[in-house]
C-alpha cells in the first residue's frame, strides 16, 4: 500500500485539520475522501479506499474531519463538516488538480452532499451510505449514535474509546438535511450508493435522496452493509470507473446556447 504524505489544512472557521495525500503522479482528477463518524484518515478501511483510488490513477486527499483523528475542533455530526470538505477541495485545486471530485461515506457522505448542494465547487460527487434525513432513531446503531452525541457520558465514551471529540449542546439551528439540498447538485454528476443491508440507515434514506435528485445515478448494492467497512474492492472498482467517466464528461466543453434558445 503506498505511503501517503501528511499535510495541513485550514478551514474557513479557523481550524487546522490533518489530512493524508496519496499522490498518483497525475494532476488530472483529485478526490477528497471523507470518512464516517468516529473514523479518520488513518483507519484501515479508509486507507484501503484511498490507496485503491490512487492505484486507479486518482490523486486522493483524506482529511481527518473536525473532532476526529489529529484534527482540531469538535465533531458537529454533519453540520459544519462541509467546511472541512471545502478546505480539502481548495487544497487539491491549489496543488494543480484540474478537476476535484468529493466522495464521502456515512457522515462524510452527508458532508459532501451538503457541501456540493450548498454551492461548493465539485466536478463529481459520490455519497456512500449517507443519511437522507436527520434524526434517524429507528435502528439500534443510530440510537447509539444519538446517545454518543446527546449525552455527557456518550461524548466521554466517544472521546475515550474512539478519540472523537463531539461538540456539546447539539445543533443551535438544525442544518439543511441532505435531501433538502441534493437537488441543487445537478448538473454536476452525482452517484449515490447504498446497501440493502445497511443497519444504520434504511432504504427510506436513499429513497428520499433519489426523489430530490432525479438526475443522479443510484446504486442499491445487494447484501452491502454500511460505509467504509462494507466497501469491497469490486465496488471501489466500479466507483472508480464511474468517476473516470463522470470527470471525462465534466471536462467536455458545453454547447453554446444561442440568444433565441436562451429567451425560450
């Protein structure tokens, strides 16, 4: 597995994030890879995804999202994490990548959807195992996530057991849910991947996203569980092929629209 370079990012709200950069030697397409809740760029499944994309010719930058790994700040469970995606995307562009794709798993998926849906620049977007709506409590794993985020003992457990620092007090204002902004991503190519055996987010979440983003490519993966640990080499191969095709289309010049057509 290639050894990534550690780099430092600064978010627009002043946090310093650790990130790992897999340099494939090309500057055609750079991928931001955003991990899930309690993860980091150093986790084995995340590193395997990054190394796999790098082996397919993509540059990869994987930040430790705020409150995770070696980054500053506290996790906000998807509210402010789009700022982390923005910092990573800007770093790739500043370092010569012609196109930038943003990819996220679980909480990272909600972050890339909200980043792109709220106007963040991206040439392709991939969300794997992302929630479509907030406050899912119908599954046992998500009830545990709510306990971790909403209680003092839960936050202490997340810090001690996973090294994740969670902001206390919850959301002062509920941020836009992924389903509320996903429709604004078009015409940027969008791929939404969800497992039919996801124990965290049932099919209602991908249905909510699909209903608001009719132009998106939707893959329902038979037998797939949740997020990074459920991302197989075969699935990563197909995501890589989709990215190559999507960024190739994005690079094509758009046809001009004549004045009469514009008035119509």
